[in-house]
């Protein structure tokens, strides 16, 4: 579709949304990108199925799966990511908006001039105060928390800055439940040489691949491990030369493979251990698949220079040693020994993981229902239903 064609289509969708009767806009779900659907889908299934609610699904991308559901209780609208999206936010008339959009009111997407109750739904277990801006969550009315640490952090910030308290509701983390349900055991280890390592770092200048990716790849392959490199998709866009250098040297190695397909999952299930840095994938792998994660202690990724003022250690920092081990970059040569140690007693490790998971994540096995109930309850409260 041409630029003019997209503009006209977005305008028509915007007009169609604005012409809806006010009662049809009680619950609006906003999707910033097509990736959001994976986190919204099961909550929307609960809302439109078990609870029988109708929702408006407002998306920025035409490829968003939420726009193409065969569900009469979903009213879909694609308004693009430009002018009409900005105007819709500023003039929205609805009871609640549910979103995973960060930084509401801080950037171009503002709170409406009309009264709307904004609900933020986490799609990760990471803390609120290091990876994101210090004020990323300040302008929401309700937060659906994945775990208790997120609520503690929000309350601490409110107290420090004398903010009005938000409504915090226990949600959970569906991706973890999905991994737990779909997981399968990696091939049994009859020989240490059969160990399969998944290298899945984050992206950026101070992450594994950029700092010492070539060296680490060589260490792992020289140790006899099978190695799957699964880089963050941004790596190919931002620093493709890093990947090219690794594949130029090791692309023909019989125990090396590179996977850049985001939807691929066999490497998660077939590997025995993950190596990462500050990627949220490490928490999903450890807590969901009950397999160890080895973290290389590169500088943390932070968009908030004041995170220490809360005096709360971020979850993604504190959990590392509990779901695996932390190795400093100066000790890369010791990583093979650390991997052998982590895999020595899988039963004990799984018991440890279960304990961490139970105390750190809300509503395991029922997170989607919990979120849907909370959203419906808030919508009813606002309309006096």
C-alpha cells in the first residue's frame, strides 16, 4: 500500500472508531506493535470469552494479529503510528485503556483530555526502576504486576516523591506459564561432550557479542560443547559485522549454528544451559524451563541513572545467582568449568527454581484470568455496573 493509501486507510479507521457509540468503547486495548498480541491474546480471550465482554482493539500495525481474529467481541481498528494515533490518544473517550505502551504522557502519546482509566500490563519480569526511565510508569492509574517486586518498587517511588498511589493488581506472566506447559527435556547427558550451550545475549555496545563474542565462541567450541548462537534481532540491524566475524571464523564448525529466527524454539528446549547478560530471556529460560543460566557480568543496561535511590536491588540483578551463576568478564576461560558445575545436580536445581518462581511470580497457571477479571472489575466500577 502506498503512503497515501495508508494515510487514507488510517483516517477511515480513526473515523470508524470515533463514530462508535460510547458504550462500545468501554474497554479499549491498545497495541503499539504486532509483537504485543502475544501478550494480549490470552487476556483478551478471557475477556471476550468467559466474561463475555466486547473490546475495541486499536493497533498501530496492519500486520497485528489482533486485527484479524474471527471473534465478534473484538472490534478491530488500525490507526497507524503517526498523526491519527496521536490525536486518538489526546481525544480518547473510553472507560479503560489497557496497554503495554511504556512512557504514557512522557513522549508523543498523551493521556486524553477526557477521563480515561489507564491500565498498564507488564510483559516481562524485569524491575520497574533500572531498565526503563524513572518516570515510565508514573502516568498510569492501575498497574497489572507480574510479580510482587514490581509493586514494591512502584510504591517506593510513590512514597519518595509524594505521588498519589496507583491501584496495583496481581497479574502474573503468561509467557512463563507457556514455557512451563510446552517444555520438554533436553537430550540426556551421557557424556559431557554432549552439552548444548545456548548463547542468547542482549544487544548493545556493552553486551557479550560486542565486547568479546568471538573469544567466547572459541572458548565454548574448544571445550567440546555444541553451541547455538541466538542473537537479539537488533544485533543484525545495529552491528551486523559482529555476527559476520563470528560466522566467518566458526560458520563451518560442526558444533556451531547461528539462529536469527525470532519464532524458533527448538534451541530453547534442546539446550542444557543458557549464557546471557541482561537479556530478559534468561529469566524466561531459567524459571520457565528449569534450566540453569550463566550470566556474564557486563555493565547493566539502564535508562535510569537514579535507580539506586529506591534502595531496592532490581529483580533482574538479584535473581541471577538464584537461577544459575554470575561470571565476571575477566574469567571467560572458567566458563566451561562453571557449566559443568551447574549441570551436575539437575534435580536440586529444579527444586531451587520452583522456590524462586513461587515467590516471585503472581498467579502461576491463571494469570490471564486474573488480568481479565481485574480489567472487567475496573470497567464495571467506572460505569457503576
